[in-house]
C-alpha cells in the first residue's frame, strides 16, 4: 500500500495548515506592552533594541538628552511625579513630586523641563531644573494644558491648551518665565510638535489629520492625514519627518510622515499601551513610552533608513 496521500487530500490538509497559521499571526497583531511590537495589519514582529523598566502609571516622557538621561512623568492614585531615567544603566534616579494635575512633559536642548498642568478651568507650565527636577517657575496658562513641546532653540515651550469651545498653543519663554503669543489650533488637537526652525507648528487632531501652521502668522499652510486615532507626535532632528503615535484597536503603531510630500512613507511598530514617542538626539532611534496602572517601561526602536 502506498503511503502517499491523494492530491485532493493533500490539498485539503495544506489549506487547513494555512488557515491555522494565518489565525496565529493575526492573534499577534496588537503587539505587547511588555516586549516585542507588531505593526498593525502585518505579521512582521520587531523587537526593541532595548527596554527600560519604569514605574507603573507612566503617562509621558521628555526628549532623551545627550547626557544620557530622560525624564518620565508618572501618575498614580491622584498623585504625579517625574522620574529621571539613566539611559546608560537603566536605573531610575531622582523621583520628584509635581502638581497632581500634571499630564505632559518635555525637555529642551538646554536641559529645562516643562511639565504641563491642567485643572478644571485653567492650566500652568511648571519649569524645572533639568539636573535636579527642582521647580524654577510656574507660568499660568489661561486654559487646561493638554500637551507641551520644547523647541529646538532651548528656550521656547509650545503649550497646547484649550476648553470644549476653543484651543490654542501658547509660547512660553523659559528665560523670562512668561507666556507671549498664542496660536489658534483646531479644537480636536491632541498633540503638537514644532520643527527645528521654530517656524512651523504641527497640530495633530484626534480625527487623524495634522494641520501645519506658520507660527508668525497663524496661517494653515497644509493639512493632511497622519493615521488612525493619533495621541502623540515627534519631529525628526532635521524637521523633515513626523512620527505620529496612533492607536489601532488594542494595539498601536507609529506613522512616518514626509513633511515635504505630506504623505505617509511607512508604518513602524509600537507596543500596546503606548502613550508617548520621542526621537533620540542622533535621530536614529524612537523612544516609545508605555504605561498602564500596572505597567511602565520605555522601549527603543531603530529607525531604519
């Protein structure tokens, strides 16, 4: 008796094997908040080059600094603090309490930390020492703060704030501790970034669109799609690329947007429960902050050319 299966039987078994394999791959599509990440809609798994353990309740992270440190913002049980992550050793050093309403953090190239604060009706920007985390000044903002971005000039912080009826970005000078001009942005803006020239503001809306706004005039010079349910944005060191953190079902990804062509060029993986994204000082890596009430870490992914 021959041990070879008839062609029809072999075809049926092969079909069952392919279906099972496809189901397994589809189950991996959301990524993991604890380790590897999978780009939504594909079966390719990418591992981070490094993962730093952090506190539970992470809600943001400032830009990684050339001196090898990164400040993280954590919120738990109605309290908030900032924690200094040593990117060389992977250890958490200083832990500094901040105002309970703190919801965003950014750090300038000169080292100044900006912590955005929201109350029920108003907001503020806490300016803090980049080495110690100590409070230097508190700058009042007219509406609850939603996001903060440190400009490349080392002095200007761009503070997204708004209510249910209006939204704007206030420019705060960390040298004078004062807010100056205010740039109107769309009501659904959830995150902002500014190019290194300080001329172009990128306002990312919850509907998946970015408005490019000239800061001097407030004119919208471009508007284009950037992804699905975006929650955070970072800009490359050259200013030519946006990295938009999107939520996709139970997972996440990072859309890579070419500013010149106003088009998405690729999609990078991100772990589930991602809350913030930053670019390394050399422009070669993405730092993705992951946070839930029980999990907190920072995962680093290489930016492929």
